[in-house]
C-alpha cells in the first residue's frame, strides 16, 4: 500500500468525519438559515471527498459525480432553500420535538449502532475508504433522526436532503460511485423532488398559514 | 304367518280392553269412594255415562274447527292401538310388531298432541291452559317413560314389548335393583299421564288446578264419550303395561287358548289389585301445586335414569 | 358420444339451474315470467335431480373432471352413494319449494324478481355442486357460492336494518366457517399437495393431525349447520329470509353441512378415534337441548322453527357421534344403524321443516304477521295450510306415523345398544345421553304444539286476521308435495332405508339392507323383529280404521247431531281473544323450569301500576358469553392498533426508523 | 417498430404532449388513446415474450422476462381501464367544481408520466434505474395525490412524500450495499447493478452484505408496498387523492414496489443460504395483515377503508412470497393480479358512489343499489370478491395461500384466520348498508363509467373458475423464477 493511497485514504476519512460532524451540527442547529448553510457545507465536503476518491482511483466518472454534487448539493439546493425561506418569510427559529441535548445523546447512540452494523462489511471492503461506509450509515441515521425531531417543513426537508448526502457518501466511498446513468437519475430525482417540494411549501403555506407540520395531523384513525 | 289363533287373540285383546277399561275406571272410583268413606257409585257407572253421552247432541262452540271434531276419534284410535299391542293376556299378538315400546310412547305422544291441540282450538283461556299443562306434563313424563323402557329393553336386549315381557317372565328369579327404580318411576309417570293425584285430579273441576278436565271442557256428546273412553283405555293400557312389565306372570304365550283362558282371571285379579292400590295412592296423597308437578316428574325421570345407571353399573352383562 | 351417465345428468341439471337463473336477467322486472315459468322449470330440474340420484343409489361411483378450476386442480366431480342420498334430498325438496315459490314471489320492494330468481337458482346449483365436488377447491367454490347466494337471498328485503344485520352475521359466520373448512382440507392434504379428495383419502395422517382436521371440519361445518355455540346466525337469518329461502336453507342447506361432516369424518379421514364421536355426541346433545328449549320460548314463528332446526341438527350430530363411536370400536352393524338414523333424519327434516317454513310463508302472506302474539285461529281461513302444517308439526314433534319418528326411533335404537361398547365409562355415559335425546324429543312436541296451536287454533288474536286467505294453487301444490314426502318417509321406512343403505354401506362397509330385505317392506326391523320392530303402515291403518269404524259405529248406533253455541265461559263473562294463552304464556313453564338456560329480562306489573304491562325478553346466553366479549375484544384491539395511526408524521418516521433499527440489530442472519 | 420502445415512448410522449395541450377538449381522449396504445404495445410485447422468451432492450439496460411481462400487461391493462374510468369521473368532479381545467391538465400529464415510470421500473434490468423509476413514480403520484389542493390532500401528499422519500432512501442504501457486494464479484464493468448478471452470480455474493442490503431494500420498498408499520402514508394518500389515483396506487404502484422487493429477494436468497429473506417477508406480511385487519374495523371513510384493505392484501401477498416455493409464489402472483383488478374495480365503483352521495363517509352513503343498481352491485360484488368469496379469483389465490400455509407453516394459520375473519366482518359490515337499504342520493351530471368495473370483475370471476393454460404456464414460469 503506497503512501499516496494511504494519504488520500486519510483525506477521505477526514472529509467523512467532517460530514459526520456537520450532520451532528445540523442536528443541533436551531436556526433555519444556519441549517441550510450547514447543509451546503456538507455538500461541499461531500464533493471534496468524492474528488479525492476520483483523484486517487482515477475513476473519471467520479469527477462528474463530484461536479454534480457541487452544483446540486452545495449550490443549487441551498440557493433554492434560501430563496424559499426568504420568500415564505419562515420564522428563523427551528423548533424541535425533543430538546437538543437529548437528541445529541440519541445521535451518539445511533453512531455506535451504525458502526456496529457496518463493521462486518468494512472488514470485507477492499476499497481505500472502507471506514466511511459506517460513517455514511451514521449520517443517514442522523438525518433520519433530524427528520423525526423537527417540527417544521423546511428543516425536515433539509434532513431529507442530508440523508441523500449520506447515501451519496456511501456510494462514493464504499463503491467508487454507482454507474453514471444511475447517478444522473438520482440527481435528477433529487432535483425534481426539491422543486416539487418548493411548490409544495407555497401550497402548504396557503392552506395552513404556516409551515409547521404539527398542523398536519388531522388525517388519523384513532 | 299370522295365525288364526293369533288373530283371534288379537281381536279378543282389543275387545277385552274396550270392555274392561271403563270397568277399571269404575273400580278405581269405587275404591276411592270407599277409602274416602263415601257411598260408591256402581262399578258400571262409566258405562252408563258413556251411553248417556253418546245419546246426547254434540254442542260445539262457534270457534271449533274440524280438528276439534276429529281429535276424539284420533285419540281413541291411538288408545285402541296402544291396548292392542300391550300383551295384557298373551304375547302372541299379530299387531305387536307394528309398534315396539318406543313406538308405544309415540302413540301416547300422538294422542297427547291431538288432545292438547283440540283444547287450544276453541280459544278459551282454560282450554289453552289445559293444553299447555298437558304438554308440560307430557314432556316430562315421556322421557321418564322412555328411560324406564330403556332399562327394561336393556335387560331384554329388545324394545319389543312382547319380547320384553317374555324375557322378564322367563328369567330366573333374580333381584334386579334396576327394576325397582324403573317400577317406581313407571308408577309415577303413570299417575301423571293418567291425570291422577298427585299431579291432576280427574274428579276436580276447580279450574285453576285442573289439567285434563280443562282440556275437555268444550267437549260434549259423543266426542266427550270417546275422550272419556279413551282416557279409561289409557289407564287400562298403562296398568296392563305396568303389570306386564313388572309382574309378567300369568300372561299366555304361544298359541294356546288354554293359556289365554287362564290369563283372563289373572289379569282381572291383577287389575283389581292395581286399581285398589291406585285408589289408595290417590287417597293418601294430596294434589300438588301445578308447579310442583315438574319436580314430581323430574324425580320420576331421575329415578328412571338412575335405574338405567344401576342397570349398567351393577348388573353389567347380566 | 358415450351414453349419458348420471353424473353428467346431474352436472347438466346444475347448469340448467344456472341457465334458468340467468334467463331471469333477460327480463328482471317481469314477475309473471320469472315466477310462473322459470320457477316451475327449476322444479322440473329438481325432480330430475331427485330421480337420477334415486336411480343411482347402489351403483358404483362415477367421476368426472371438468376443464374449469385451478391450473393444476381442475374441478373434480364424483357421484357416489353418499352424494346421491343428499342430491336426492336436494332434488325432491327443491321440487316442492320451487313450485311453492312460483306462487309465492311477487312484486315487492326488495330485489328485482330476476335477481331473486338468479340468486335462488345459483343457490340450488351450488348446493348440488357442493355434493358433487371431489376436490377441495371445487368444494370450497361451491360452498362459498352457496353461502353467498343464500346471503343475498336472505337480504332480499334489504331495507330493514335487522334483516341486513342478520345477513351480515350469517355471511360472517359462514365465511369464518369456510376458512376453518379450508384449513381442514389443508391439513388433510398434508404434504402431498394433492387437493383432490382421492388424494386426501390416500393420506395417512398422524392422530394429532387427523384430529386437527376433524375438529376444524366440525367447527367449519358446524358453523353452517348451526351447532352451539356457532348457531347464532341461524335464528336471525331464517326469519329474515323470504319463506321459500328459509325452507331451502333449513331443509337443504343445513344438510350440506351434515354431508360435509360425514364426508370428512368417514370418507376422507382414514383413522378414527373414539373421542371424536364423544365430541360430536356432546356438541350434538347440547345443540339439540339448547335448540329445543329456545324454540319453545320463541314468539316469532320463523324463529321458533329456526331454533327447531338447530335442535334437529343437534340430533343428527348426536347420531353422527354415535356412529363414530361405534365405528371406532368396529361395531359396524350398530354404526350402520346410527348412520341410517342420521341419513334418515336428514331426509325427514328436509321434508317437514321446509313444509313448515313454507306454511309460515303462506301465513305471512295472508296476515303480514310473524309474531305469534298476533296470530290465531287461522285454521278457519286457511284450512289447507293448517292441515298440511299439521303433518309437518307431527313429523317435527317426532310422533308416529310420520317421518320424524322413524329417525328418532332409529336413533334411540342405536343408543340402546351402546352398553355393548368396550370402553369402561363410555358404555355407561352414552346411554344416559339417550335420556337427553328423549327429553329433547318430548320438548319438540311442546314447541310444535305451541307453534300450531297458537297460529292456527283458538280465536283470532287480531281483527285483521279475518281477511286472511288460503294459499294459492301453486303454493298448495308445493306444500302438498312436501307433505307427501313426509308421509311417505313416515310410512315406508323400510323401502327408503333399503335405498339409502348404499350410502351407509359406502361409508361403513356394512348396511342394514340385507336385514331389512329379509322382512316385508312394511316392517322396519333393523336387527330382528324380536329385538325391535316398527310398522308404520299398519300403525296408520289401525288408527285410521279405528277412527273410521268408530265414527261409523257411533253414527250408526246413535246419531251425528251437532249444535253450535258459544263456548262455555266458566262463569267469566269476558272470553275474547285476549283471554287466550299468549305465546309467552304458553312457554312460561319452560322458562320457569329451565331458567338457567335463558337470559331473561322480565317485567311484571305490580298492583299499583297505573299502566300495567308485562314483558318478557329471552336472549341467548351465548351472545353475552361469547360474541359480545369477542366483539369487545376486537374493538379494544383495534383501538390499540389504530393508535398507531396518530396523524403525526414524526411518529410515522419514528416507526420506520425503529423498524429499520430493530431489523439491523435483531434480525441479522 | 419495437413494441417495447413503443410501450415506453407512448406514455412519455403523450405525457409531454398533455403537459402542453392538456387543456384542449380532445385531451381526455388523448389520455385514453395513449393508454390504449400503451396497452396494445404491452400486449404485443407480451405476445412476443410468450412466443420467443426473455429479451433485452437498449443494450442490457432493459430486460423483459416472464415475470415482469406479466406485471407489464397488468399495469397497462389497469392503466387503460382507469383512464377510461377517469374520463367521466373527472368530468363529474369538474362539474362539482372540485377541479379546475389546469388541474385536469396536470392530472392527465402526470397520469401518463406515472404510467411511464411504472413501466420503466418494471422493465429495467438495472437495479439503480429501478430505484430511480420508483422515486419518479413517487414524485408523479405526489402531485396526483395533492390534486385537490385541499388541506387534507396536501397533508396526505406531504406525508406521502416524506415517508416514501425516506423509505426509498433506505432502498437506495440497500442498492448501494448490493452494488458493493456485486462489485466484488463482477468487478467494475458497469454490470454490477444489472439483475441478469447478478442473478448468475447470486451464490457468490457476500451473505452478510446481502442480508444488510436486503433489510434496507425491504424497509425501503416495503414502505411503498405498505408493510406495517411503514404503511402510514398509504391510507391518507388513497383517501385524499382523486379516486382514479387511488385505483392505480392500490392496483399498480403497490405491485410495482412489491415487484422490486421480489427481484431483490431472488438475489438475497441466492446469497444467503436458508430462508432469511423469506422469514423476514413472512413476518412483515403477517404483521401487516393482522394490523390492517384491525385497522379496518375502525374506518369511517370508504376510500380509507379500502386502502387498509390493500394493505391487508399486500400483507397476505408478502406472506405468500415469504413462504416461497412454486405453489406459494404462484399464489402470490395470482393474488397480485386479482387484487389489482378487484381493488381498482372497487375504487371505480366507490368513486362514483362518493360522487353520487357527495361524501366519503360511509355512514352517509346508503342504498346505492337503489340509486344505481349497477354501481351498487359493482361495489357489492367487488367487496365480496376482495373478501375472498368464491367464485371470484381472489379466493383461488387465498385458497392456495391458506392451504399452503397450513401445510408448511401451521403456526401462522391462527393469525391468518383471525385477520381474515376480522377483515371480513369489518369491510362487509360497512359495505352492506352502503349498498343496501334506503337512500336519498341524486343522479350524476355525467353518466358513470360502469364498463371498467364489470370488466375487471368479469375477469376476476373468470380467473376464479378458469385460468387459461397459457396464463398458467406464464405464472408457473414466473413463480419458478422466484425460486
């Protein structure tokens, strides 16, 4: 194992850790604008990690992936979200169902679970980035946790998108990226989804006068 | 396959039943009168009454239907059939295979249903009351009677009355405890079925207590005559059945006239004793309230079942 | 083309019924066409079915395989003697009912006549297919079609809430029962994957699985037959249905359940354990006693009959239990006796119960009244119906010389020999069961006297009854046909038994026919004349002769004068219709004696009541013991379950999350 | 031209056309014609596959074998009948003022795109594209569910979007893991997500990874199938969307999602020895079945109730596939077909019934049979069919499932019995008074579309007593493929 590879592996691990850290930061963030910014940083970190993988493995399509990530996750989506927040005049505070420290504790538990679950797979991995699979899983789970705990629509969507980041990290780190067709498709879906969501926000606002999803609890059976 | 002697015996048995039945009723009435220190009516009093009733016009209620008019005949027919198949004198009865002991119970049941329906026909309060009570007595008495018959049938391995009687008459003199139970149950059922004290009182006309009389309140003339006759036939049939089952001695077997001739006095003697005892029972017992009647009959039913159990447990494969 | 085998004819008959039903859709509103053309045609087909089945009895089985069905399991059909007996029952009973229905159905508020005709004929065809089916799938399809079509018939007059409720309860229990039957078939198939009955016969199940199959079948078929405690639909559905439908359900459909039980327990299940019989015996006894007691206290004439059907089914199942016990101990002759009682009672009950239900139909048409408390004295206005009903009543009460007595007699006879059983306590307990059977029979008499006496006898309890009219010609013909069947079954038992004996023979390997043929056709002596015998014809002739002779003699010797006058009032001046015993009053002794068996709600007036009234309501214990708790349980569980759907998206996400987490942590391979 | 290309192209192109021209008067007809075209192309494709066996398209990216061609035919067929149904239905909705012309345009174009995504999901050979198509199907249907723009429909659509989005993200993680496992065997040739390649090497895939992957896939696509407790979006979306959408959601989308699971199960089974995947599916199936049954008894909204009924049936089907083996797979496939046809027929009938009475609350719908006997009977028969009453085909598959379960998993039968019994009581008890009884409802401005209802029920009835041999062969082959 040559030094460069080990160096790039270290870099990738660094970025992965950064992504995990950002995921935690998002979980803890109380301001919606900051949340979106954190999401953008996460996208950037993701892009960089992909780039490192691309450089170190020489997989050309990973450059494309990196570019796409940068464009979509770090620039376009945060921009859309920013605009939405301003247009919709969302209250800047983010309310959480459970208080932040508890959420963080649960988050740490989840990371342990994720590591535990991913451990046997990491053992198998021959790629340079085998540890990142566990981190990707942890990021997915943290994003999941965020979606559960947030009561407003926009943070929930940010959580959703963060989950996509986690998935993307898994895809690049564990497997050097999915086939290009698939990645394009995924990117398209995410984009369309985000746009539809944007349209949705306006409709929800119109109907409920708020983006607080706690208003949307009328359809139930009990 | 029906022998001449059998045929004659059969006709003779029916004729005897028809003749003897009212006398038996008269005899019981006489005995009762004696027991109660009354002047007894003549022995043939029932005959006089039948004759009188046959002569009278039938007075029908406006609401009476054809069922009301046919019921006396049906009941009478049932009783004649019952008498025809009970081996009072002889076990050589060509009609006997027509109905075994179970069918005999059925015959009584048929008669009971008809008389109850007839009682309900006119639509008076007492009629329906009587019909209901009769059915009440019936549904309790009938299973008890069936159980008695079951016990006996298990001893004889047959439900044919004649076979039972033959078996019982011929057995070694063994004490069958089950027979005792069955006998008591049978007596109780007979009392109830024949509208006797303590379940009913044939002599009463106090409306709220009567059963049989309440049912036939609307009957008159020949219809009443037939019903009264049928009632005495029923008493006769039960008596003969009881005597045949529990005291089967002296009943003629085979196709000999001599046996038949000997059987008649035996029967008359046994009936006389039976009638006397019946009158005694009726005298020393008080009539039960109608709602005690189920208890009485329930006891009979239990005794009969007990008899069956005793039979099964103690006498095993005897 | 080869000759037409009986099975082909039966199949064609089933198709003909379907075709007749579909023909009704051409003009669904045309009552005349449907009632006067299609129903009589259906009756003709029924006659054909009956005759073919009758002619087939004694032949060796025939099979057929149709093209339709599941891919690897086309419909297998088989005509054997057991099938033939029940097909005969179906055919002959349906003749009477169809003819009656031709006169009965008229333009009403309920389903269109065409739809009704379709449902009715599908019902008939599916019953025939149930009998013919020779594989699990065909059987289940026919079975559920039968349930479905009869459900639709029950809810013909669907505007009434209680009728819909009755139909719902019926279909629900039928469906649950059907699933039980299906599972029973599943067990019987065991590992083979062969769902034909032939495949099931070839299986050798362990006692455990065989018992499971048997019990499932008992539950499944019991639900259809009305065994306690899954009987509750029966007294609801029968009164709700139009009378011909009640007649068909009670007379024929319940028998298909008996058929199924016989098919499973004797034919398909190879092994037999004595306790199966004990279970059937016990369930049957409870059912019979329960049915008859409730039948005596009913105030609705059709409910009364419905409970009486429960009682009869109970007796039939008692017979099946007895047969199973004898069969398990290889006492085949006695088993044959009990089996004959079972089959005979099926036939007898089909005849007299459909007769009685049809009579209630006529009464209902004439008076618009089902409640016994508002009927009475109809014998004057409807003599035909009354006298024909009397035949049914006598048969139903189990009295000689009609059909009900024969089967009861056979059943009691078979009880009489149960002490021969080798099992130490069985031989004692079983004969005592006969005591209960006797009690049931006697109580049936009580119920039937109440039924007939209150409806047809006495004074009319409502003035409107004066306008009642007798049944029409079609109805009379239908009723008379069934009464004739009842009579024939009553007086020709030996002839009938020697025909249906083929089925007994098929199931048990022995029959009664040889014994019977030794004696004359008029005598029924299943073992030997010395042991037991019954000659209903002679019986009937004797009574009839005495009757006629007596009448002739009385008129000859005395006179036949009659005077009419008012009934004697016993000194009470008011003797109007209200003074008669009511239906409640009639059954008061039963309520009093057996009060533990009922759930009574009584209101008795006191002396100080300004508006005194009396009411008594009899309810089924099982509602409170079984069904309501069950309903509450389901409701409670669904309350808990629906709490899952709380409307909060965060919680939903949490479910997904926890599921994922749980699987990741727990369900690792 | 190639049937396959046509089949995908027609909905895509017509979807695009309808987006532009959807407000023209002929647009509804175009919708129907396009659906018909799709159906014909699918029929042609089916015939081709039946005659010539499996084939590829666009290189190896698309693959049509007997398993998915059966779903393709079913999807195209139900798509056609639903488009026929939606003509009069939507006219009535517009007449009631519930929808405007632009919304109708959106409806039609999204409907076609939805068909496109489903057909793509069914025919793709690439598990990645499968995922993409599933996600796209979610997106199109989100717009369809929120078509009325009422607060309830928005809420439903939001929940649908979030829950399914999250769910499907799990599926993507599963797909990544699958790719991860496959890459180790197949190398970086780009074939590692192609099912046909995967299935050849399924025995060599790493069991641990495959197990994890299957968990994620099951949870992911299972959300879309409506497996409890991931089902929560389903009743809301069904109840609040337009009825034709409920019909296709229930009848098609759930099938497609289940199809995705099945494809993955084949791989998981090959990799993991033992019944790991099957057991998971059986567990999910039973839990879903039982839970849905108890949900059913508390429903007030008719469409919601039938949505739960769909969940219940999906549970049963999942259970059947979980049991595995030729018979159970066969039964599962048959049940999917029957359920699709029956449930969409029910939704058609329910749609018109709710239009007539102006409410979805069951207690306010009464006596349908008296206002319109055909709708009444349609609903009644459909309900009976879905409840598994013979001679309808649902019973045929339930028969096989139950008997098979009794044979191999007798412990499950009490659960099945309870669930089916409770479901029967719940559904039938509510439908019966809706169909029968008295009513005050009025006539509709546009004649209802009855044909699709009875067409579906007729097919279901026929399949209950007679399954044509070629269909049988086809099912058998598909069942064998599932192992």
